[in-house]
C-alpha cells in the first residue's frame, strides 16, 4: 500500500460533540489501513477541497479496521470533513508519527491532562488503560474546556467517573448554570494530584501554553522531564516529513512527532509558531 495515496473510508457514525466539533466513525470501503497506536495521526482528505492531519480518537482495541476522528471546523478542509454526512466518503492516509508509548508504562501511575480538543488524541490512551485493568497503577485524567458545552465526550466522561477505574477531574474556564465542577485552568487540579514521581508518566495535549504550564507543575512535583510526554502538532501537511513544513528545530513533527518528551520539547516551545 502506497502511503502517498488516500484510501477510501465511509462515514458510518456521526457524534456531534459541540457546535463546531464532530466525531466521525469511518469504515474502509475496500482496502484497510494498518492498525494505529494511541497518539498517531492520519491525513484526512476531503475530495475536491484538500487534506489535513487529524489525530485518531478511536479505541485502539477495535480490530475491525474502523477509525474514529474528532474534527473541529476551523478552516475550509476541516469544515468540509466536519460536514461530511453519513454515507459520505473520505480519503485516509496513515497512520503516521510517533505514539504515546503506552506499552513502556506498565505498572506506572498515569497522569493524563487534556485541554479542549486535546482530549481527542488522549482518548485512545484512556480507553487502552481502562481495558488493561490492573496493568497500570493509579490513572488520573484531568480535562478542561472553555465552557461545559465545549467539553468533549461528555457522556463518556460521566461513565468513566462512574466506573471508578480512573480518577476524572473536570474544569472549565467559564461556568454556566448547573455546572458543579471546578472553574479554572487544568493546571490547578493537576497541581493537587498526589504524585509518586519515580513511578509516574504524564501525557499532555492541548494548547502549547497549557502543556508548558502543566509540565512545569509536574516538574515541581519532581516528575522527570523524560516522563512527561506531549503532543506537538504544528503545521503537519504531508504526514511523512518530506515537504518540510513541519520542521521545528531538529524535528520534523510528521516523522519525529507529534509525541515527544518534555526534555525534547522544552527548548522548542520558545520557537514562534508561524
């Protein structure tokens, strides 16, 4: 299978997450792409409009070849993908990039911090951790959104909380009537987590300032920079690094990212985003 040519996938389910964000479940029309690892991304092609890199938000335990992508309509291509109706066909290439390395964290405590759309690429980590049972230590999830109505996977988060397999801490920037959770940035509940630094691995995804502040919070709790992993998703356009648009310092993020440890990311976060 040539990684440069999109494979046809059909939209079989649509879940409207917020007013501008939808999760599409895709089933292969003919050929099936290789399995993905949590943290990897696909290039999604809206025929006649263009192609963008979108993280995979689906369950890595699914073995039927289906994919799930959570897409926010912020430009012409993402709008066209967001608006694709049931039965519509999308071109898909991938999977590409590095993953969260969940298999290297057996027996360790996991801290998962997601800001806004950042929960999408972290959802596979949550689902894999829950399916693994006692394979990991304590698992804590911190999610944040601008308002309660901007919270992704709200029903699932309620189930995760009820299940008790992991701690879930929710916070919003601007509460609305009926909101009973925290108010403020994700750094605050992160700062209050009980952390055993020698056996903790953290996964961060969201706006870069959010990830930087969360990483600094964890560093103050003596978590090693090598054990803090984050997703850098700047300007990825081809999926393979060949076009060079995704270059950030010595990294080509399509190839060497999007998942990197904080020891690698820290000096690169000062590079101005174009």
